[in-house]
C-alpha cells in the first residue's frame, strides 16, 4: 500500500477537518459549489499533504510541482486546502466570495498564494497543464504537473485537443484526475451529455487509464504512485466520487452543485461528516 497507517489516518483527519471547514465557509459566504467541492476534496488532500513537492514559504519556486484545478468552481475546497497547507492565513476565508476578498467563487492565481492557474471557464485547465508539462520537459525541469477536471467539463472540446497533445508529446510528467461525480449543474452527466465509454475514449487518445474510488484516500495514493512510474504515456485517473460526499442530504443530488446553508442545515451537515469518519475510526 502506498500509505502507512499513520499517513492514512493523518490524511483522513485532515479531510474530516476540511469538510467541516467547507461547511462553515459555505454558510458564511451565503452559498458555494459545495457538492463538487466535497467530491474532489480527498484527491486534493492526498496530493497536497503527501505528494506535491511544494513549499508554502516559496509559492512561486520554479521547480515546484504544479496543480491546475480546472473545475475552478471547486475553489470552496481548494482554498481551505491551501490555507491548511500553510500558504496563507485561514482567517482570510471568513470573507470567501465577498467584496474585495481575494477568494472568489473561482480561484485567481494573481491573488492566491499557492494557486498555479486561474480557472473557472471550463475546459481551459487541461490545456494550461499540458503546456506546463511540456514546458518542464523543454526546460529540463523535474517537476510534475497534475490537473483535475470535472466529468461534466469534458463536454468541452478543448480538453480533447489537450489530450491529443499530451499523448503526442508522451508527457509522462502530466497526470490528470477526472472527478467523476456523475453530476453537473443541469443534471446527471450521462443524461446531459454522455461520456461513456470514458475509459476507452482516453485510451483512444493515447493515454494510460486508471480507475479508482476517488473518495478512498488509499486508492488515490496508489494511483498517484503508479502514475509517477509512467514511461511511455501520460496517465489519466478516472476517480469515481460522490457529489457532496460526507453530507448525507447532499450526496448524489444535482441541486447541491451549488447551494447555501443556514445554521440548521450546517449543523446537520456537521453531524453527517462526523458519522462518516466515525465509521472510518477517526
């Protein structure tokens, strides 16, 4: 297994803590894309607290690993992860998505330390990440680039242009996660614009494909380590997740793509999160 018991428990505790914070920030902000934030959180936690070669004291270090959160609306999860990792004071998130705050509903790399790319217009993140990975090779740099795309976002053709490019240049220093939570803003992905057979599509574009449970931190870690061993093709990790994971009344519900919480709903959410992690021994 990729993680020791101590590492696994630490990542679980971190994910639990951040899920509670996402609920609080959403309530204070008056709303956020909380469903997709909760689905992708375990991938972010595993990368930022185990694998990424980064230094919060040097957020622009040229040899740092890069992460492009192409599904930028999940900034409600991304910003607390960066704060917990030490890039900035967590108190700044009290004003998340409020006037003059550096934290909008989508991340802005010009305002947020540790954020490698401004994202939000869907379909742009993978082309950016592909350019970063190709740039690393041309500059003979050793850093790796990770990109997280939403499954609904794969409706955008620019993703597939980037996928062709990544395969053409054999960018083994590029790893893509698909947050396959099966829901998008208008409804279930397979009803709005079907993607299946998704794995075969990526293979046809020249990528190696791994399929995992993206809310299982041990599986996420195993997949990252396997992707790091790639020698011929870039790797995409199709991570099956649950929209709203950890909050029972949000899970798999399209309406929680974006939502707000009053104090009563927030309390219910906190209880649900505690119950999930109690079952995991945390």
